[in-house]
């Protein structure tokens, strides 16, 4: 961007054959008219024919990529600088800058263009375009304070309003310099000037504004800029980012609404974004949508069928009370897991489904694998499952083990009393039936 703009603003020197007295650093008709006006207010010496011919020769060599030869011609001109006027010297240094710039010798180009503006008097438009080019070159080289300094010199010469692009360049420089407060003032001014004319600022202007607000830890403002980016430059990444900002602001319902809308428009494509949306469905008590989203993403290969994703999918179906769908997913996840946590959860699910044999098998496997957060709970499940199969002694043994763990102790004691009572009743009944 800088290179293209620099060429337009400062390096496209028009040398009209046979016109030696007119200003030559012309950018376009408007700039030409401005310089003609300057002739009335700023006395500028003329460019003599013999100097012009040498500069034109250097230009021709440069156009043929004969850089060293072009520099040699300029060096020959420079050897006679004592006899040259300010305009001629400025044009000579301008050509040095032009050649060094095209050769990507930016430090030399900067020095040459700085020598241009040291020559006085020169046409004001020529000086202004060179100052702006210097600001851009210093920006490219990371000299952000100098970028600001040359822009301010340009603004002192400017007769009209300061254009938005100046504020933009200042904002870019201050952002790179980590002076975010000043950068914010400049980018806000740039955007306001464009919007005042009922025009839409360029996309990268909003992106810079968003970045500055983010660095200044102003999430509300970041959200507002993202809303503008969606309005003017409808891109999926802005929908996702806006959803993220609503999440950061604690506005989860709006976050879900934005991301769901993004999904419907086909903007939720990455695995991480799909998983994030599924989590939002889960936490907003819409687990079926989360489960279906996860299943579709795994079917399409957007999400892997790994332990994390299978665990979450099983949780979604379980929360939706779709145990028949949750169980096979949980089994697949448990097979991938080295600890017994998922097997313990399976045991609880089977118990709730009144599948006592499966509950016993899953809970035993959980205890065998170990590394359980609450082993007492698996013993408790075993006790309940054995009780429902009328294996009272086995139930009491497991409940006794459960009592050794604080998290399960109270419930295990209550169940032990209940099992004891039921055991006595069952044995009495059996005795009566057999007599």
C-alpha cells in the first residue's frame, strides 16, 4: 500500500519536453493548478535546460533498470551543485530518492527525500507531496515518531482541511508505537471525517479502530466496531468475533443469537467455533441442538471423534434425557479414556435406566481403572444395583465400602438401613413361602 501511494504522490515526476520553466513535480491537474497558484505567492527558481537534460537521462537509465548508471549521472550533476538553484537541487535529490526507492534502498531514499525538502524555495505542492512520502517511508521503516513529525510539517503547509488519510497514518504510527490513546484519537477523527460525508470508511480503518479499542480494554467499543464491520463488510469472521465479545461482556444470550445467526449463514466452519456454539446451546438448556450440531460436525470431519468431543456429545444427550443416544457415545468415549470416570458415569446412567447388570459391570470397570474423583459414588451405584437385583449381602458390602468416602457416606448409611430392613422383610417372606 505504501509503495503504490508513494509512487503516486511523490515519484511520478512529469518532465514535459521543452518546458523548462514550469514546475515539474506535478501529480495531476489539481496539483498542477495548485503550483501555478503558488507561483504568485512563492517565488520559485526555474529548472534550466542543461540540468533537465541530465535528469531526463538519469530517468531513462533508471527506467531500463540501469541503477548504477543512473546514479552515476546524478553524481555528475551533483558535482556541480554549487551552481544549481534550490529547485534544481530539489529535483536532483528527488531523482536520487526515486532510484533508491525502486531499488528498495529505503534508508537512502529517505535521506534523499529529506534533502529535497531542505532546499528552499521549491513549489509548495512538490514539498507537500515529498513530506507525505517521507511520512509513509518512515512508517515502513518503523520510525513512527518521524512519521508523525513529517505529517505535522505537511499540515502546516496545507491550506484546507486535514484529510482523513493523514489521521489514518498518524493512527497507524501511534498504534505501532503502542501509544494507543493518541492512536484512538487519530483513527476516530479519520473515520468521523469520512462518515460525515455519508461515506463508508475502508475496512482496514475499522479493523485498526477495533484493535486499538481492544488494546485499551474497551470491549463495549470493540463490540460496536464489529457491528459496523458486519453492517458494511459482511464477513463471517466478524460475526464470530462479535459473538466472542458478547461472551466477554457476559451477554451470553446475545452471544448465542449472533453465533446461531452466523451458523445459519454458513459462517461457523471451524471445529473450535462449532464446539463453542455447541457449548452455548448446552449452557442455555438447548442440549438437543448442541448434540445435533456436534454429530453433524463429526460426520463431516469438522470435529474429530476424540475423547473430549465424545464426552461432550454424551453430556448433551444426557442433559436432554436422551439416554439411549447418550449411552453408545459414552461407551465409545470410555473406551478411549485411561481413567474410570466415564465408566462411573455410565454406571449411573444404567442405574437410572434400570439396567442393573450393565450398571454393575460399568461401575466395576470404573473401580478397576481407578483415578476416580469420587470412588464412593461407584460403590454406592453398585450397592443400589445389587439391591434392585435382591442381592442384599452384595449390596450391603458395597454400601459399607461407600461409607468410607465422605462424599458418599451419608447416602450410603441411609441406603444401608433401608437395605437391612428390606433384607429382613424379604427373608421373612421367603421363609413364609417355604413353610
